[in-house]
C-alpha cells in the first residue's frame, strides 16, 4: 500500500514540476520589445486630449502586438532627434516614427521589408501665402525642417539641384515650432504631408496649405538593430496580415484621412 501511495505521490509531484517547467518556458518565450517613438508628430505619434499616446504608428504597433503572442511591445517616447541615438545605443529595440530609408541609415540599422505607409511630401506654407507656389519660388527664402529627418536630407538635395537658391533652417524643440516660425516670418516654407497639414489646421490657429507638385512619394518602415533579423521578419509577417485583411487601410483612413497604405501618385 505504501509503495502504491509513494508512486501516486511521485507521479503528482512530477506532474506539478512539469507544469511549472512548461509555464516557465512559456514565460521565457515572450520577448519584451521596447519601441522608440515620439509625441509630437500629428496623427502619427502624439498625446491626445486625454493624455494617451496614440496615432497611426502607435496603433499599428498595438495591432502587431496582438498578432505576435511571443512578443510584448512597449513604448518609450522621446524627441525625434534622439530616436536613432537610442536605437544605436540599444536603449530601444526598434523605432516607429515614419522612418524612410536612406544610405546612411541602412548602413547602421536594419529596416523591415514591408512598407507600412506611402505618403506624398509637398511644399507647405501659411494658408494666406500667395507668393510661394512651387520650388521655383523659393529663391532667397528660408525653408525649415527637422534637423535629423529624411526631409532634411531631401531638402538639401533639392536645393543643390536648384543651385542652392534657398536657405535650410532647423526647427527647435516644441510640438509646433515649425508652424510658429512660419507665422512669425522667421521661415517662409517647410515640407509636409497633406494629412499633417490637415491636422495642423484643425488643432491650431496657425493655418497652412500644401502647394506645388508632389516632391517625393515616401515609403516608410520600422527600424531595428542589425542583429534583429528574426524580429524584423516576424513584424513583417504580422504587418502583411494587417495589410491583407484591410486593417492597415482602416487605420490609415482613421488617422490620416485617406488610404496612404499604398501610393496614390
């Protein structure tokens, strides 16, 4: 009888230990991913009136999180200028902030393969500006942009191709510094997207408009450490499913006012 009881207890103990072991293994499989993003990009990553971090990029990451049970995504917010520094120093694992590819970035970091947004960049001025209608009207003018953005690189290229006729200036800190510099006359123009201008006009007394032709049809991606190839591929898999079932289109229409999940131009 004692032998039988000992055998039963041994089996129960083994069952409990196995269950605990499986639970520990399951927990270990969930990898926490710190996502660097900002709080000052209208409709993309910003703090709403209730103090919540939200926007197109933020809600897309939350949707990806739902579809990748082996990962837990959490956000770390900072100024745009600090995002790539933080990625390089491994303070964050990936960046979600409408990042475009360029040669310099691609040498240091890994981009995923599936673009999650395609948007037109256009010259942007105050709504009452009647003198600037295209790049041709920028001679002697001051065009403002973010210092570490791909738009800054793009503006430099455009300026060089047009004989360096305008001066490039860089915005300071603050969510609306670019618009304020346009309003005060310290800058004459900037470059932006139709959806960002729409948001600006709905939320600020500084009204803007896009003018001229589309200057660039920019594809945007997530950015990772070079070593994070598996994470990048897993994100692509989830992202493709989000595209295929129409969820990305819905997110774009909700946050950006139109379907920018594919090129319109």
